[in-house]
């Protein structure tokens, strides 16, 4: 699993990766590591169904303010980012609508208006073969390895790729204590 994490980190251009037993394991572990009650999370309105359910049906129960809008409207997004925005979340190519947004502009805007915010990008559909969000300002990349990364539809997997400090937090908190969505060595 460590070898797979190293390879995926290199492919995405990150310092470190954390492997999970599913894409939703990666998404939940990452979000729940960094988001707490009272935080403001901005998300694009087009997203994978499991992520939609997490943001719309659970995070609010935990006291997280989730605001959803169309990230293609950069003017509206800029107005929505507050100094206390904790996370900005979207997908490189959305599942299932295939919408594309300007990740670099979103990351630049988020870091300017909310310097402590984390820009988290789901890169499942693009994979690092087509796009590497960390290179244009994203802080964390998550993805389902079940789909295009695996290519065989025979393994459930997920990844979070970032710097070493955030990866350790995701592994130690989100994976170990919150979700337990550990990838088996056989799948790796």
C-alpha cells in the first residue's frame, strides 16, 4: 500500500498520498479531517452522488454551513467566498454531467479571499494523465481509484494526494479514527 501511495503521489505531483478502500472513503476522510462545526464549505452544485449526500444530508447535521453554487460563475463564487471559508470543493470533470470549471481561477480566488481555506478537487474523471490540480493551486486532490485509475473495474480504491503534513493528518485522523476505509494490500 505504501508503494502504491508513493506512485499515486508522484503521478499527481504531490508529496504524499493516502490510499483508501473506496473513493468515498477518500472523500469522507479528507473532508472530515479538516471540517468542523461552524465552518463554511463552498461546493460546486454538480458533483458525484455520494459526495452530494455527504454534503447535503450529513455535514449540516454536524453544524457545517454548506453553500452550493455553480462554479462556472466565477463572479458569484468570488462573492460567496468569505474570509472564514474553510473549504472549497469541486471536481475537475463532474460526475455524471461532465461539467468543467476553471480550477486555477477557483484556487487563486479562494486563497486570496480566504487564505486558510483548503481547495479540494476530485480528480476522478480526469486522472493525473489529463490534469494535475495540485500544479494549479489545489491543496488536496481526492479521487476514486475504482474508475479510470484502475481501469479494470475489479478493485475498489480511493486516494487523497497533498503535502506530507496534510496527508499524515488525513491518514491519522480521517482514515484511522473516522472512516476506517483502509485499502487492503491485495487490492493495492
